[in-house]
């Protein structure tokens, strides 16, 4: 679908659907909505508001019957003005495009620039959120369905007659297209069946689609680098592990960042096998890797003056005669010995070597993103992701940045006492300490593999894959973390 902004009156752009808006409680429409109201014989003020009692509550969309020249008019409720923000623009735009798709015989939609009028929000941010919302709203993963849903809508146009706002909105649409497409690429990777997406094919995808210089290390090379922890997790699978390093290097970088994505392309639990119902969606255990690949592609297009390294230790965690076992002792890349207490706590074992590798590069901050613990799902549900690390200032900055991008992260504690359960009689540490405080215990474990570099850990176990649509209308893979990481890196 083509998304663009035009420096024209909304009345001067031919369309099948015109989208305007109302804040809650407004009786006499002003601005562009007022112009449309007058053009169409006060239909909004006299019919929609007075007779149909449309109140403008957030998320409500009133569809006027076909009026002049076969045009449909959608009146979108913005809710209370004091509660309106950029994220609501994105979620509303997703709902609007879904509604337009269902209304039938719609090829072109023209919309007001939500939020840039009375709300007083930045036109660039508003246009970016509209664009992201539209791309999110049209997303579907129907690759394996014999009958696919066709989207008849070919164009979505934002109309803005004010020249200054138009220029800013153009920049917002351009950024929105990059970010929105990155999120959808991540969703495609996560939704893909693990029978087709395994370490080798994930590495091939990274080479073709990351937009950056990419090096893939095979099993022999990984062994030579001393990544025994990573290799142990993947040794039960018929698919060879792959270590992926993507690099974006501008001429004069202001700082260097490493982002690490957990890349377990399927997690059976290994010999500590999961219950069948818990395995059904375990193709999503590489959601962190999908986010990193998609972010690297977006960064290569935005071209910030920041050096970025995308790192993925990709493997499958499978049960077989060659699987790593409970009680095994493994030596990680930094020399730390790990007693395997549970083979289903495998993600942190692969991340251990990846964290050591990232610190050896010499970066200013390391961020890992992983579907790591069921405990985080219990603590925060599907609404917020967990965040921990060794630098509270960096964590605070990331939380703030993520919120602006429309993603919520909640800091979980990493008190020393959580490390007590990781003590081993035969090794430096165990890989898990049981059920109590599981997210914090995992964070303590990972901290053993970062010595001096500021480090942030993102646990997206509860937010990466949903069984019910969220506020944006997305079910299954969400692409969580993509927006936050792009925003953090660029700003």
C-alpha cells in the first residue's frame, strides 16, 4: 500500500473514504472536520452528533452512508483531549484502516492529520504514528492459507494544507514507513513455521535482509572462539548452530551499541521437555533475533551516526542422544563454568557467550532482547516487558524512549539475594535457580557475563506473541522491541 502526505485540502483529493475526527464531547466540529461537515450539509453535527449521539469516545468509528460522488465518511473518536497522545494515533489508525478494508469497494483513503490541530502535537510525530498504524492494520500472515485475504486499498493519503505542517508530516511518513515495515518484517519472521525457519535459514535471511555487512560463523568457528555454552544448547538438533554478526558502521560514529537477540528458532525444552501445549508457539523463541535483524535493516536506511552491531546466537533446543543434559558442566567464552540445572533455561546460556562476544567488540552499551522467562509473563502479563541491567541511568533512558515509541517496559530488581539460588557445588554458577523470582534470577545469571560495559536486558516473554489482539489489533507475533530499539539508537 502507498502511504503519503499531500499539500492539499482534503476536499481536493479524490477518495473512496474520507476520515475526520472528533474529541469526546464536541458538539460543533471545527477545523477540517468542520469543513467536511459544512461541505456535506451538516451531516456530522446534525445527524452523527445530535441524532445518532456519537460522543467521540476513543476508538469509536462512525461510518456515514455513501454521500456525494460515492464517498464514504468515517468520523473517528479521539477520546478526551487531555488523554490523547501519539500512541493513540497509531492504534486508532490501525483500527481505521481495518474498518475501511471491511467496508468494501475502497481503493483510496484520505485522512486528516490526527493530532496536529487542536491537540497541538508535532506534525512529524503524528504522521509517523498514522503511517505505522496503517501498516500495522493491513498486516496479515496468510502465507500458508489457500485462500488469502486481498486488501483492495491501494493508497492512504494524509491531507495537510498548511505548508509548514506538510513539510514536517512528510518526514514523519518517511520514518513511519521504515519503522512500520521493520515491525512487520519481524512479525513475518516470528510467525514463520520453524520447519522452514531454523538457524541456517535465519542466517541466510539476515545476510539478505539486514541491509548491513553480515558475517555468519559456523559450528567449527564458534568452537574455536570458545563459545561452548552456545554450542551446548544446539547440540541436540540436526540443524547446525549459526552465530550471526551484523555491522552498521558510519564514517564518524558518536557512539557504539551492540544489540543481541535471543535466537532459539524452536524450543522444545530439550531433555527437560516442555508440556505439549507449551510447545505450540515456541517458534516465537527467536523474537529477539527477529527484532535485531529488522532493526539493523531500519538502521541501514535511516543512517544515524551511531555504530551498531547486531548479534544472534541461533540454534534449536531439541531432545536427542546428543543433547546437553541436566548436571552437565559447560565452560562459557569468558571461562565461567555453568552447571546445567534445567535444559529449558537455554536462552540465557546462549546469551552468555553472545554477551561476552559483544563486550569484546568494545561498545558503549549492550542491549539484549529475549523471550527469556515465564516468570516475567506471570509478573507483567502481556501489557509490559521486563527490563533489568547494570546501569540505572541507561535503563531509565531506555524506558522513557520506549514509552515515546509506544512500548512499555517495567524495571525488575536484581538484588544480590536473587543470586543465592544460582550457587553450585561443582561450578561457578547454575543456569537457573528455580521458580521464585525467576526473571530477576535470570538477570543475575546474565550479569556474570558483562564485566565493565553498561548493559540492558529486555525480557519480552509476555509481549512477543499474543493469543488475543492487543490495542493495536495485533494477534500472534507483535514485533515488540523493534520500535524502541530504533528510537533508542537514533535518539
